C-alpha cells in the first residue's frame, strides 16, 4: 500500500514580552499534562533554552505493550511495539527547521522510562514493579512557550494541530497565540510573586539531608552486600563496571509546584524538568544529557565520577583536584566513553564518532562530576527512534558491557527503576531532539516522594563509600522536601 505524505507543520511564532521561565511555569503549572523543560542552570552551551508545553492535543501513554492515546475526543487503546508506534507518528508530521530558530517548536515532550530497555534488548524480568509507572508518557503540544535565556527573549509557538486543513490550522494557531499571550499578561504579577516566595524559602537553612526522615528499599548493610556481589562479577570477568542504585522514599503531601520551585533554586541544573503525568508528577534537576540531535548531528555527555562539594573554596578546590587525579574514577569514566562511542557508532556515519571533550570537571550545587562529550553525524535513515532503539538507556547508568550490566542490575536491585535513569526531554517534528539522563529526580505519587540514587561500581570500589555517595546525590532532593515540608502547606496537587 502506498504510504501517505506527511503533514507539513509550519507553526506560527510570536515574540512576546520577556518573562522568566519559572514565572510562566507558575501560571500554567497546574494544567493537565504540562511539561516544563527548565534550564535552571542557564549557560550558552548546555542550558540556553527552556520550554513550556501546555494543553496537549494528544498524550500517549505506553505500558508493557499497551498504548493509550488521550485526545479531546476520548481515549483510544491499541497494542504495538513502542518504536514502531513512535516512528509512524513522527513520519506522519514533518517540520522544516529554519536556521537560527528555536530548536523545539512542535512535536512532543515527556519521559522514557529506564524499563523501556525491555524493548531494546532481551533481558530477564525479575525485580518488582511496585510503582507500576508507564514505560513512557509523551504529550504532543499545539502551544509551546520557548525562552532564550541568553538573549532574554520569549516566544510563543502554535502549530494549530491536530486540525488537518491548513487554513483552519492557521486560524486556530493565531487564536491560540492571542489567548496564551493574554493569559501571561494578566497573570504576570502574581506569577513573579509566586517565584519570589519559592526563592525566599530556598534561602533558608534546610538542615543536613541526613537529618531528614526517609526510608530506603535497601539498608546500608544490604546495599554493601549488593556492591560486594557486583565486585564478585567483576572479579570473575562478567563485567568491568555496573551502576548500582537504591530507591529512597519519604512522606510528602505538599504543593508539588512549590517543591519544584525550591528544588530548582537550591540545585540548578541544565536539564531540570517538571512533568505532570496524570496521577503522578516528576520533578528533576538532572545535570546529564543523554543525547542531543540537531541538524543530523548527535551528541551525548556521559557523567561518571563524583565528589561532594567542599564547604569552602579551599576544600572545594581540593575535591576538584582529587577527582581529576583519581585513577579509579578516570578509568571508570574512560570505559563509559568507549561504550558510548560504540553505541553512537551503530547509528552514525562511519568515521564521524569522536570525543570532543574528555574528563572535564563540572560543579553543581552539592556535587562535582567528570564529564565527557562524544559526537557524530547520523547515518542516512537514522534519527531519534533509531537512537532510542540502539543506544537506550545511557551507558553511564548501566555499566560495561551494557547488556550484562543490565542483567546484573535486574538481579541485585529489588524494585524496577521506572523513570529513574531513563530520559526526559523533547522530540521536534523537524527531527531535532534533546533528552536528559533522569538522575537527581523524584516522583510524587500518592502521598510519597520516590528518589533513585546510585553510582558506578568497579573492582576498586569501597562499599561503604559507595553507599555514602548515593546519599550525597540525594542531598538536594531531601533538602527541598525538608524546606517545603516545614511550611506545612497541604494541597491536593500531590495526590
């Protein structure tokens, strides 16, 4: 059967008065299936743009082979392979990327769970799926508010989708631009005041994370036992390293929007995000990129190697020097760089994959990391769907060799990771995409906050130090919870 031509998407774009992304988010943050891709640590290279997707015309929820499509007409259900479904969806709409324009003006945003890996590789299914989260939630947006943080510019785009007729689509898009701009104009003042409140809370001392009440799926003893088992696999030659994690949880029934405002203030990161996924919310302050695709070029930035921040400039400098000279950390990092080069080699033109940065130390609010950048040019026929099928999940949060490491993760971790160590970001109808690695992230479901934390295990790993590293990585999340919990605000939004 002859394949139909794709719908050409040409969104209307309007420059409007500049408003900070966090202020715009406070206006629209309580709308269903909103996505805020928030470069709260703004820099020209990693975090120049932030995006706010509102009022999706279609939300797709995938769970173990079952696809649920939510539109204004109702809910449609079908069964399909996730990559087949996504490829058909993106083949149905195309946008021509214009030089100098914002990278995300149409398409979808949301998350891909770590457990989507079952559709990438043949893997055992051992650990419990107690949270029963979808394998992905993707919302396709008619209206996207885009922020250039360097140029201090705000744009509103609307495609007019899902209207099929081009004339009616244009009329709808123009009306959506008018409505969105008016809402921002009318609520700007209260939005700014809301952000000031979150920032004022963030300036208060939260107390150490260790003083905050939380529970772990693994006790310190059990985590150390799991590290020892992982080291035995390394000794026997099964793997070179494996990323081992635990999940911690805490009671929480406060305002998720306020919690996110506090988190982004105390732990700014280039890949922060807030996702409303219906009956649960996702709050992320990730420093790590999984992949970025722009104009047929792909880039990944694995993080491997961690130290806590020092209490002052002198100790901070000492920690930085120690990390950059640590042979264990550097060897572990190089292994992951090689793994990522191999993954990109599956989808890139021969000879184009190469590292452009190696073992750079980057500092964040509570920790510092070793980071490298590997890039390449996509081969003909390859795009974001082929990238997901061949490279997902990221090697920095699995181990090497990748498949065997994931098998060991399944054995040693008692519950499924869900969103943790998956990806959050956008996929534009132009073919461009930007996806993070989901770390430093919490899921709010019911009256609980769930946080995955982990680290890379090699033969030289000290089990006790590895356990402490997981708590260091949870520090900002726990402090944000502590701050909001002390306000005593109780709302239904976290339910």
